[in-house]
C-alpha cells in the first residue's frame, strides 16, 4: 500500500477562470483557516483507495488512527510504503508498528515524493479543486470525495500514477 496524507484549506491557489468580456472574475473565499481538512490515503495494487479524514493538520496520533482504519479493511496486514516524515517515524508511530507485525514498512527515500504513486492521486484531486469555493468543511469533504470516486472509476489513471512513479506494472489486480 502506498500511503501519504495531505491537507486542504480554503486558501488553495486559484487557477485561470472565465468572466464576461470586460469584467474581472471574482472568486470569494469564505474562511481564512490554513488547514481545514487533512486526508490520509492508501493506494493498493488492486486499484482500491482507502481514506480517512481529520479536521486539522495531522500528528502522529492521527497517523496511528489512520493505520488502524486501514487494518479494519486489511486485517491480514499489508506492506506500508510511505515517506519518512516525522509523524511516520515518531516514537508513538514506531511503537504502534512494533506492536503490529502484520504491517511491514518499506520507507521511501527522504524528499522523494515523485516515487509515491499516492502523491499523484492527491495531486490530481487537488488540481480538480482549483477555483472551487466550498462553503464549509463538509462541502470541502464532498468535493474531495467526488475526486476520489472519480479516481476509483479510472483504473487507467491509477495505473498511470504508478507508471509516473517509475514502477513497471501492466495492470491493477
């Protein structure tokens, strides 16, 4: 399982948009919070995407909660391929992993997000949210859910993310 977490805010960057000729496009932002929604995501070879939301920036305890969430769906364990962020290598996270030998960790090199296909998944979802102005956190979550639902219906796109990470796979299982 390729794993990572990422956040959304109401201050996401804006992209090109349209307006009537001679009028300036206006996109109103509702809130000024930096991080309003964090999402932990696991991408497996079958093309399934598992996710868990958090209402703030994630810390080690949230990562552990996300890993427990993944264990509910994959009770026999899994190989966890993730970066070496501090929240993955903290004392609490390592204690959890030592207590759960069914999770085998394969760390990615530091500062190499291009090697993680999940980075391409959440990058794709975020790009689709350009110029989206949700009213609140629930609306933000709805837009993110739509993005992941779209990816689940597109195994060809998920396979392209795996190829972009430099992995040679012919099809998802």
